[in-house]
């Protein structure tokens, strides 16, 4: 697939690298990028050859958030040339444009959780607004030393509850720290993010992608089916009303995965004191 604002690299071992690719705009999220992210996530939903996904940004920043210049178009009753292709702009009432657009961009967050591949966010520089939303929706976060996380919407006259922040942050860290960050809109450094458990580790800038690949390679040593069902279990546990519901799903997952040939390979590798050799699927 050809994209204008993102890149997708598929390595033979099953690692996919998805790059936000508007470096001249600090990877600000444009309408075009939103649509291309929808396309690639729909593709990943059924692509069994990509087992683990690394999400990164080209240039000086992971993502500075929503493209505010394009955001002004939502306030207009007319579309600039070339913008008629975006469905949420095909109404003349600004409030409806904003609602439809907000639905569209936040569905990216939903799809990030729904795709079966674990997502490792390798973040650097500015990680703000929608960029922070993408980082929060990922399964694991690794950061460079120059990273700054900013819940930006509260700083521009909007609510601080944006792109899943009021859902993810209290679950990823704790309620008190999360609310302070959401309310204040202050920058959180990589060092602080690691201390509070938001990122797994902070590494030197030039080592960022290599560390993400190393972690992805470790995940590739796990059963393909087992890894996918584990992500599904984590998703359910985030929203489950009871321990019993989670245990019932976990029980079903164990029984189903035990019926897979992946278990035979895992046992053979364990007793043979070697790494398991799973297929991509």
C-alpha cells in the first residue's frame, strides 16, 4: 500500500514498523494521516504475517498532536480545495463537523486496541495531544532521553479529557498522578514517566529503535496464538466488571491455546533447551 503521511515496513521475522511520516510538521496528525492510519489498522486486523507492531515517528518528534491549522477548517462552512474527500467536512454546520471528526480520530484509538498485534510505541521528542493518545493506546512504551509527554488540549481552552486520556492514564499509573497530569497539561519528562511506570524504559536517542526491535524480538519467541489471545484478555480485563468474567475468559484462552500445535513446539523447545521456532501464523 502507498501512503503519503505514514510508512509501514514489514520484516521477514514478523515485526512491523509503522512510522508517522510528516517530519516537517513534527508528525502533526492531519486529516490525511487519520485516514491512512484507519487503512493500515484495518489491514493489520487481518494480516497474520505481522505479529508485533512498533509505532514510531520520523524526524524530531513522535507527534506534536492534531494539526491545528487543519483544525481551523472544522470551523468553516466551506472546504478548501482538495478537502471534499473527508466525509466529516461534508456538512456546513461547524459543530457537526467537529463531532464527526472527533468520532473519526478516536476510532483510531479503538482500532489500536482491537488489532491482535501487541504495539510497542518507540517515542521521542514531543508526544502531545493525539500523539499522547497513540502512545497511551499502545501496549508498551519505550522513550528516548529527549521525550516530553503533554496532555495538550487543556492548554488550548479545551477539556483535558481527550484521545482516551481520562481512560488510559488512571489505569496506566494511578488516579492521583493521572488527574494532576490531565488537569495541568504540564510536560512530563522521560525520567518522570519511567518513575511513575508510564514507560518501560528510557534510552539514548540513537538506541531507541534498536531497543524496540529487541523487545519485539523477545515477543516473537512466544506462541502467535497465545500472544494474540493475551492482548484480548488484557483488553477485556481493563473493562470487566468482575474477576469471575476475566477468569472465565482466561480459562477459555488456556484451553484453546493448549489445543494449538504451538504448545507442542513450546514443549519440544523447553525440553530441548532451545528457543521455540514458531511460524508467523
